[in-house]
């Protein structure tokens, strides 16, 4: 019978020791497993249109669109256009510039409203640019696309991914301040959408490349660009058009930032990183091939100059913070990356003009068809049919690389769980040095792969690459987790979000600069090209040795302490009065903390600077 005060009957299990569970409770639990209760709760708080906007931006545009574009990029540039791995590194590094400018996108949208709105117009512009770029990549024959044009179009596709990401993050931060109890749920909505939509896209992309070629994936990504245009066109972000008075924010923001010592330093550092990343990317794309020695020298010198200037700027805030920021950038630069192993090991798509992995019988049949006039001849300058199969290269299909990507995504979760279970009490320096040393040992296995020694031990290429990917994925996550923790703890008061965004930008730019260094290393060795790949083993070994050098920087640049340590215990002096005394030359604390000593907007929790920080 129902309990007193309840109008429902209890549902009992046959085992008498089992606690009773009401039918309503069972229904609620089933509802929660499907996510419907979660979505209804957010829709009741913010409206279904806003929830749908988050899903379209994170799930459809990023989760599916990124998987399609990034999955097609290597096959399109290397096989369809015919780039070398060195050229691919320059184009890929240039195309990632928008991810290095996310903090500037947030600053721009906060200070420069378009049509009286701060978010929707920028989101719409990003969708239009992505629609244009993806349409061009789908429609243009690969033979007519040059390296600069491909880099520019791919850069626009990354604008389509990065800018809506910033705009949605801004709206999430704004709503989380109004409903703080739902802040974590909004983040779960965004990241959950990214993962749920990305899994099926990641699984099918390899099959689509195998059967139809890379350009089909660009065509499918067009729907992702269209999806991100729906929320701004439909007014789903909940923005109201503001009066012209809101345009005063540009000058007011600049004045407020420049009058605050810490904000001025962080803004100048972000501007320096953004300007250098754009300049270096343009230089690599335009003259990287024709003047490779000059560009490589400028790249190495520029990286050193950026490191020096960044340290000198940020040490005015705190020396520990400055050293951590420098390590974030250098740890990416000193791990050179190129796609040459992929170029050496992969099999092109079925419709590609690259016939490297065809069997001898298939090549003989093709030659006969060309002689009879029933098949077109191979393009001028193409390599002989079946050259990779004749050398017994791996010739791994796009389907294999698809499942490697799926396994890599799963290992991220595994690495996170491993860190949370066993390594949370390790010091930052211990976990970073240990994981970097282990990663160095794992990367040595690439030499085993190149020398084909795995086959001598009875390990197939597919099994070897899957095992290598699992280990690398776990170790990479063990490196990322302590970085995310100490980066958050070292952010100074009043610029927490801006400084954290600078850390993320330095991490992204370090990876792109590592691609530029990888391209320079390929040019230095020479001969690491198809079809012979003569010095591939020497290149891989040298790249692995260089990748171990961040271990030497850990004691010098990484903060001491553990994830449980405070910023002060980590060696930082960036909290409260200590920071103000340091930046203002020891001026009286009471005067600095008084409302008369601060601009009115700075004293207000709703000031423009605070809004920018929430946006970033």
C-alpha cells in the first residue's frame, strides 16, 4: 500500500531483503539514463532554443564537422593535391591560427558589438565563412588548388569551429553567473554534445574516405556550418539588440585594461602571441617553399625571441607564472611533428590518383586498360603504380586510421582516470618528467616500425600501431592533467580567465610551432620523401631525441608542489596584496583597495573587463 502522504503504490522485488522502490522512482531513473530529464531541466531554466544552440555549436559543428574536416585533410593535401610532408606541416600550422586567437575573439566580441549584439553576429559570420570554404574545398578539383589556397580555405574552416566555440562559451559563462547551480550542467551539455556527436562521425569517416574520397567529407561538413548559422538567425542565443550607447565599450575597455597593471601585462602578452602566430603562419605559407632556409632560420629565431619577450613581460606579474607560460610554449616547440610517418604508412583513398598500394596484378591490368584506351593515363609526374606495395610498406587503409582515432579518444578517458586514481599526489615536476621520459621511450618504437622489425617478431602493422596509440594517448593525458591544474592555480586575481586563455593559446601555438620545426627538420635531412624515404629512420630518431629535451626544462620552469598545493606553496606570489605591491612599487595597500583608487567599471562586478574574462 502507499506510504502516508504518498499517492503511489510500492513496487516490491521477490527478495524480501530488497528495499522497496516506487514505480515513479524507476521511471525517473530510466528518464535520467536517457538524458531527457537533464535536457528538460536545462530547457526549463534557459529555454529549449538555447539548449539546442549549444548542441548545434558543440555537437554538430565541432563534434561532427571537426571529425570530417580533420579526417579528410591529410588525405586531401598529401594524396589529392600531392604535397610533401614538409609542405603539409606549413599548411596545417597556418590553418590552426584561429585556435591560437580564441582569447582575442572573445575580446573583440565583447568590445565591438555588431548591430547592437555581441555574440550572434560573430557566430553567423563564422558560419558563412565556413560554408564558403567547405563549398570551395568540395567543388574545386584538387588539381586546381594550390598550397596557399588550400591553407586559406582550411583556415576559414577553423574560424567556423573556433569562433562559435568562443561565443557559446561566453553565453554559458553569462548564464552560469545567473544560475550558478547549473554552471556544471551547462558545461556537461557542451562537452557531452561534443563527445556524443563526435563518436559516430569518427567511426564512419574512414569508411567514407575509403569508398568515396576525402572531398565527400568536406561536403558533409557543410551541414555542420549550416547548423551553426541556425541559432544566430533564429535568435536562439537570447540576445537583445542594444542601443548605440553600448559602442562606447571599445575605448572604455582599452582605458580600463591599460590602467590596471596586471591586465595590461596579460593583454600585451596575448597580443604578442597572436601577432607572432599570424606573422609566422603567413610567412610559412607564402614563402616557406621558395625560401625554406630563410624561413626556417626566422622560425627558430622568432621562437626564441617570443620566449624571451613573453618571460620578460609576465615576470612583471610573477616569475613563477612567467616560467610556467614559457614551458607551455617550449614543450610543444621541442616536440617536432610531421605527417611523414602517415605519408609512408597509409594507403590512399579508393578514388585517389595515387596508386602506391595497388598490387602487381592490379597495376598490370591498369596498364593494359591505358594501352587499350579504356582508362585515362596517370597524371604527369605521378609515381609508378604499386611502388609502396613493392617495398612492402604498411599501406594501412583509412578504415584502420579511423579506428585508431576512436581508440585514441578512449585512451584520453583512460589517462584521466589513471591520473585521478594514482597520480594526484605526485608533484608537478615528477609527473611531467616521468611521463615525458616514458613518452620518449614509446616514441623510440617508431624506429622499430620504420625498420619493419615488428614483422620479424610476429607483430602485425595494425596491432603495432594500435598498441602504440594506446600508450601515447595515456601518457599524453598524464602530461595534460597537471598542466591544466597548475595553469588554473597560477592565474592572477581579476584576470583569471584571460590568463588561462593565454595558457591555452600558448599550448595550441606550441603544437603548431612544433609542426613548423618538424618541416624544417625534414628539409635539413633531405631525402625523407616518397618513394624512397631514404633517411626516414634518421629523421624519426632525431625527432625522438629532440622530443626528450623538455625533461631538462622541467626543474627550471615547472612550478614545484602538487595539485593540492596553493599558489604560494608552488612558489608564486600573485594573490591579493602581494601582487598589487609588486606591480605598483609598494604603494599603500589601503589606497589601492579603496574605491577612489579604482575606475568605477573596474569596481563593478558587471564591468566590461569582467565580462571579457567570463567570455574567454
